[in-house]
C-alpha cells in the first residue's frame, strides 16, 4: 500500500510548486524587480553611498547591530521550531492515539504522520540555515562598514569599489533573510497538511496571496515609492468647506 494517496501527492505537489514558483518570480524574473524587496535593495545601495560621506558612522553601526539582532532572533526561533518538530516526530504514537479518539476525521496512520513531521523538520532546518547565514553576512557587512574609507577619499576609485562590494554583500544578506522568512510563511501553510490535503492546498493559496499582496500592493511598497495615500488630498489643494472656497476668501482693497 503506498504511503501517500493521490490527493496527498497532489497537495504536496501544489505546495512545492507554489513555493518554488513564488521564489523564482521574486528573484529571477523582471516582475520581481518591482517588489518591495527589490526596492529595499535600492535603499541599501543608497545608504552605503551616503554613509561614505559621513564622518561619524555610529548610527550606521547601531542600525547594523539591530539588523544582526533580528537575524539572530529568527535563527534561534527556527532552531526551537526544529526541536519542536523533532519532539512531534518522537511522540508519534501518542499523537496518533489522541487523533483517533477525536470526533473529527483526521489522518491517523503512523507512517503518514511521521512522513509529514519529517517534512516539517526539513523546512525548519532550511529556515534556520538561511537566518544563520544571513546573520553571518550581516557580520561581514559590519566589518566592511568599519573598513570604509574616510570622507576625504570618497571620490577615489578605491572608495567606490569598496561601497559597491559592501552593497552587494548587504543585499545578499537581505536576500537570505527574505528566503528564511518566506520559508516560515510556507511552513505555516504546511501545517495544514496535518489536518488534510485540501487544507494544505487552501493554506498554500492563502499564503501566496498574502505575501504577494505585501510585495506588490501594500502600503509599505507605496511608502518606499513615495506615493501619497489614496485618501489624502494633495498638499496644494485646501480641503473644501465653509470659508475655503474662492468666493469666501477676503479681498484686499
């Protein structure tokens, strides 16, 4: 008897294709250059260029430390999630016993449950690796920041090359951090498989729609593009109302 029935195979295939297609669209296609992550890469490059002209770079170092702490937090959280998934795998017999006593029909085959738990472990291990590598890259960026030439040398070719190298390293750190967060989002969708294949498909579609909206249609993207909110009047147009029309304005005589 096969471990997975056709519906389970179809659901996990949809999950894998959705994750892979979304990652490729974000990082390897032309449309991916218009998303929020790509805009932030441009801001990183602008930051490094302006940092070259600053004499005091304490604030830059503090911001970099905050980014490192964020990556370290997610890396430690992913490691805890790995431990939790391994505990779930070790307690398969107890979990299956509890599920079999529930009035809701849930998959209770031991082999199927263990296979799903192993997949969850793999996702969290991948997530930890991405966040841990991102943390390491942020360390490298901090070192490069400390080696930045002084403002007096900002017009030299060596200074421009250093800024270009630092920017590429900085963008690489952000890219791996984004991949780790993406894996966390899809791990939430994967949890639906423990309920059933249709839940996995629905959760996968929901996650893709949410993350796509945040990258291409969110207020965060409009803020980075410097677009005014839709419900805000233009600053050169006074709000309408009593005393604000052209006929109500005082006329000097």
